[in-house]
């Protein structure tokens, strides 16, 4: 367009810097307790420029012209901060699982999903967070859970196992605390081929380089993780999602989750 200066169409203006600037200003101005107290109002303010009709968040109900685009291509809800994988998981739970009267334990629970589950017809909903990153009811070491055998019908273990060195111990524990017939919903970052791990890689910077995050200790493959789950007794169901589903939810075009079933009897 050499013949004039045209304003950018609204949808193409990158609003991410504005979102981040508002967040930074709030963090710089307010002490943490106040920040937590007014988090909802601050998020509402930061989300305002995103309002529109094209997309929606199934966790908080916000309708928007666009999501916040994160560096890895993940689309974050500006209102509640939900990630695509969390919106997908909620969609799966809503459409495929009868939550009525069930008991659930949720590891590292994102707030947006925890809020929905707390309102659901679950009989018991417990949240556990080991690192103190999320609001939780318990602080459970996954490799050594202080819970009775067969305590829960449903477990949510999303993006947790790739942080745990003794992952087979954690999987045995997941199996132990599940009731027969119960299910554990599992996801981690995945790669093609074999699991990539190396116990000599220990420093945060090396882990970032090799495993993609400073506190990850391996990268699973779908086949490799499934095999480890089977080794402790689970029957593993693989769910693959492709493009074209619920396009207004800002989901990933391709995504895999594993459902680990503890067989009955
Ligand atoms: Zn949302």
C-alpha cells in the first residue's frame, strides 16, 4: 500500500503488550495481598480491550475478539488466564464424564478449572499442590501420598509427571489411590519417538535446554508414557484431537491426552 497510510484493522493490533503492561503496573504498585484481593477486578480491566464476539472461554464465559498469544503459540484467556489445554480438559469433562457424586483429586489445579469443578456436582473435590504455586487443600508428594488406598474415582494429573524424577513411584501411587474402575486424566508435553531423559542433566539451565523448561526432568513420548502407565497396572486410553473442533475456544489444533483406567476387580 504505497499510496497512503491506512490504520491497521483492529483485529491485527497486537494487544499483548498492553495486557502485559497493565499486569506489570499492577504488580509494581500493589503489595501481593492486595493484588490477590483485587485480582479479579484487575483481570477484568486488563481483559477489556479484548472483548468481542469471535472467541469465547468455556471456563469463565468471557467473549473476545482474540486471545492473548503466548510465545509458544498457546492462546491465553485474558479474563481468567486459562490455557488451551485447560479449556480442552474442561470440555472433555463436561461432555464425557458424569461428575455427579464422584470424588476427584486434582494435582496442580489451575484456578479457572478449579472454580468450575468446585461448583460441579462432584461429591468431593480436593486440590493438591506440592510446589505452592496454586491454591490447594493438600500438599501431597505424588511419589508418597498420605492417602488411603482407593480414595478417589477421578484424578487430574496435567503437566505434573514431567517434573518428577521418580515417575514410576508416582504412577504406582496414582494407581493405588484410585478406586477400581476409576480414571486418571494425564497430559505432559510430548515428543515423537522415545522418552528423552538423562539423570545427569540436573541444573535448571541444562534442563531448559534439553527438556524445554527449567524444572522438567524429561520429555515423554505418548508411547513411552503409556508403557510406563501400563507397567504399574493401568489400562491406557489414548485420545487424539485434531483441528476443526470448537474453533471458538482457542484450542490447540492437535492435542493428545491419556486416560489411565484402573481396571475393576
Ligand atoms: Zn477465561
